[in-house]
């Protein structure tokens, strides 16, 4: 038995898909019990040398040749973006084809439409590669952990941001300098905004939340903050307090509301997520039955991502070989169980906070800061003041006990108006007990 597959987009990941299908054809065939045939590939550039040889006529410019081929049963979309990619996916579904995509922006933006239509038409849609590259986190949430209520998710799911923070932590250097080196080595894009400002992470978090809680939230529902303001001072002070700074995707369900946030976070150095370095990703999931589960691996790159894409293709082929489809709903929830959820406002969070002030070295400065904090119901857990510079500014760092964020922000705004404060106050959220809901 042969199953024909079409591929739209022969970029880095698309090239990796071709390689995986060729290099691992024997093991895939043994596991699947049939032969996968990559019948046609569409890409606007058919001249570029990608280091792979294709039979004549396989590579074409027009995606319609893939979408309109009645012998192609599965279409892999690797174009990216939310415009033409959406058109390709919807057309493939309408033409009776199953779909595999790695497109997190597409699914976090148009997931409701795409998943609903796939279910209506009885088509399968695979998207393992949309979050965590080669890490099987989608499979874990859709199938492996279905017996659980997901209490929390903490994810390091952007390799570029994690690489930069890891380098700053381990080797020193300013954010700007480390970013430049990451770009020179190919770890960061020429325009790194999506990665370093948390947008890419937020796209992925939306998908994880929708899977975990049977809902549809989008990028606009997620509080998002990046790492561009992280300074070496904060990394060094974090170490003194026993923390590491990571860009985390955080989801929790408590009191009928869901937290959905992406921001730099201080976490205990003893937690497994704190040791995830370089371009690696990790997702920590807390289930009410299973307890803590952590998945770790390369979150991007040609071959890890291609591995996840081909795994989805194999899953769909197994269904086709047995004459079934939609065995598992896209979000692992039946259509009637999909619900709207209320997203918790960021200003209602109650957490410990790290605060750094650049304050004049004068008597009474600390008491004036603590007075403002006390007025806003914020109690102090730890204080560090480094160095003396009489008549000049020195860093004063405070770690608070649990505080409500709106009170914290109000206090910060008031403290920044003090004559003794020289720069904008830096504050970071602290997650002390990862794996438990607040």
C-alpha cells in the first residue's frame, strides 16, 4: 500500500522533511506497514540548491498542483505566516485532504476556524511541530495526559530567547551584545522582535492553552513581555537570591479562570527548568493525577522540527490504513465541549516580586521606599544594597512577599517620582512553586 503526500514550502523544515522521509524510510515503513510517497512539492523557488535531489516534475512552483491532485491524501503546509498559508490549509481540507502544519502563528490566529472546519469535514490535522520543535508536547496533551486536569504549564519554548539568556547568565555580557553574537551565529533572525519580545512564545502558549482547557484564546488574550530590558545586574542579583531568569510561557487554571502570560521570570535555581540552557526547550506540565511531567529537547531546527512533522504524517497514515479519521479531535475535546474561558487579568496576580531601584546613596532612602511599599500592602522579604557611592546612585534590590500586581505597579509608579530614584524601576515576577496553581 502507498499513501501519497504533498508538501507546500521547501524551506529549511521542508528540506528536513524530505531528508527524514528518505533517510528513515525503512523504519517508517516497518512501523506504518505501508510506503509513504512524497508525490509533489510546491515552492516559489525551484532553482535553489537545497542539497537534495528530486525526481523530475516533483518540484513545482504552483501550490495548486498539490492541492488539486486527487491522488494526494495528505498536505504538509510549511509556508508560514497567516495569509496564504490559511488559504492553502482551508483549500486542502475542502478538497478532502488531511493536513499537517508547523505554523503556530496560523493556528493561534485562525485555529477556531481551521479546527472547526476539519472536524465538520472529518479531516485530520496534525500540528506537533507548531510548539517545541521535536518535543512531543502536543501528543502528550492531546493523548498522553487526557485523564488529567491540567493545573499548570510552564514552558521555555523559544530557543533564541533562551540562548540569549543562557549566554548572559553563563558568560556575561549585555543583551545587545549577546543578541548580536546570536545573529552572527544564526541563532537569531535579522529582525529578532518576535523571539526576544515574547510574541513567538505567546503564539505557542495559545495553542497549549487551547489544548489543555478546550477553548480558543488568541495572542491578544495573552499578557506578553520580552527580555530586551534584562540587565546583567538583574542576572547577578537573581543568582544571589538563588534564582535564574527565564522567559516563561505560563498557564494555570484556578477559580474558573485561566492565567495566560509570557514574561521574564525568576525561578528557583534548583528547578529542572532553570538548567535548560542554549537553544533547548522544555515544557513542565502539572496534572492533577499524574503530577509533574517535563518534556525537554531541541525546540527548533531542520531535523527536530521535521521529525515532528513526519510523526504527524505517520499518525494520519495509520488512520487512513484503517479507514478512520478524526479519531482524536484537534484539541482533544469534542466540539460540544469547547468552551469560552475567562483569562485572568495580569494586575490581579499575587506573587513575590523582585524590584531593583537605582537610588541615591543618602540616609533615609530605603525607609522612604519601604514606606511606599508598606502603604500599598507590600511586605519585604529580602534587601540587598551593593556598594557605596556617596552623592551618587547605587542599586538597591528588594524581594517582596506575595503582593497583588496592581498594588505593586502603583507602588513602583509612586517610587519612581521620588527625587532619590534616578532611573526607571525594574521589576520581575517570581515563581517559587512551579507545578502548583495559585
